[in-house]
């Protein structure tokens, strides 16, 4: 098939660079438009990276010489791309909303990594294995806002990626989870670049990340929700308590999870069977970025580990281990996902692949 030209907003930042890296040789998409701040506009992409190329390997030749456009000049995207990935890392959520809505209003589907629209009732917050049906709200979103072709889809915070799929698999199998206590150990790459100062993180654990615990506790409710009355209504049947920490690991967010079931309690063997057999829409559709097995369970007593397991199946699988009975709740386990791939750019690409297969992309 002829490849679909795509754009990246915030292309010079760490997440934007990860999109550029992951999209090289993608079978369906190719990067044809890169946009960033006015300070970067007018330069070749390779010359606009003020902090250099941060994500390993080399800048793809097909992108290195692209001219960076001013992200605020939406007209410059005309005829260059069919849709865009939003990789903004700026703290101003109002400005991010403004830019994403401007591109959507101009007819460009927007697949966002930013948190600006995660709480917006008619914007799907997607993990394709869990809530692909939330794409059904796109026509409602377009009609309400007067957008003919454009729309916005977001991915959730990277902190929940490591544990939400194992929990959903249990819910789908008919085992209602009543309570969760989650402690995350999050890699420094999750803070972007330059991120956490070396003096603060080397030989240390930082037991607080601004806003992370709120996202970890409340974003699953929207993901587990359903479309009613033209909005996504959160499902708040699970009590979630989260503590989020930053640890001196380059990539890979780890979560320690204790869970209590409501009534019916599966055996340890049944839980592992559910996880290993779990498949979702991306696997059925054989999407390029979909992991073959979304949840990998390891029996070794000392796994998962970020260095050994974060790259499992293109960095898109969740690796789980140490499932055992808990003295306070029913069970506890340790899980891991790659925060800059599954939790960021790779997750955004998978969202776009699903939308393409479902007929939402031009």
C-alpha cells in the first residue's frame, strides 16, 4: 500500500523524537511534516534539535532534512500530511488544547500523548486492547464541534500502562476487582529531557511526582467507562490507591499491585491462564505495533526487571511476575511496561493503526 503521510507536533522534543524513530520503516505511515516552536521553525530537523538526538541510533535520513514548521501555523500542514501525532511536552495545557483543536478543526485527526484532553468527556482515552469501542464517540465529537474530518484521540498516562491490562483481563473474565493498591517505580525518561537533575536521582528514590498519583488513580475509570448520552461515563467500581515514585532507571515503569476481588476469587493458576490467553482488538486485526501477546507472565522469582523485560515484543508488551497470595488483600504482583514506547509514542502509533483499520482515517 502507498504509505500515509503523517505529521508530528512537538517533533523536536524527546517524545517527538521517539515518534520519528519508531515510525522509520513503518509499513503504513511515513513522517512527512514536523512542527515545533517558532525558535525551531525554518531549520532542517537535524539542525533544530537543540539538545541533540536523544533516543539512540541515528536520525532517519527521510526526516533529517525536513524543514521544521511553526506549530501554530496550521496552514503549513496543508497537503503534507493526513493526520498528526501530538507530542507536546510544554506545561501549558491550555496552549496544547488550542493547538490540538486547531489542527482537528482544520481537518486533521490528532493522536495525542498530552494530558490536556484526557478529562474531556467526548475525547476517547484509548488503550486499544481494552476500550477500542470508545472510538465510536468520534462522530459525536465531530458533530458537536463542527469538525468535518478532524478529531482528537488521546492515550493515557504512562504510569497506568504497566498494570491496567492485567486488571482488565481479570474483569473481562468475570472476576470483579474491588480494591487496588498500586506503587509505581517510574523511570527518569518519563520526566522528559533534561528531566530530573542527576543530583536528585542518582543513589536516590524520589517519592513524589507532580500530578502522577491523581492520573494513576482516576484515568482507569474513564478507560473502563462506556459511552452514554454523547459522553464517556467513567466506571468507578474499583477503589484505587496509588503512590508514584521516581527511580534511577533509564526506561521502564514498574508497578507493585495488591488487589482484592469483590466476590468470586480465582486461583493463582487461573489468573495466570487468563493473562496468558488475553488478546484484544489489535491482536485480532494484526496491527503492526500490536504485541503478539499483550501480557507476558514470567515464572522466575526475580522478574520482571526493567533492563531485561522492557523491550519485550517491540516494547509494547506488559510483563508480569511474582503473583502470590497477599496477607491483607487477595493477591499481589509486579508488572512492567516500556514507558517511552508502550506508554508514549508506541501507544500513540497503535491508536492510529486501530483508527485506520476502523475507517476513521482518510
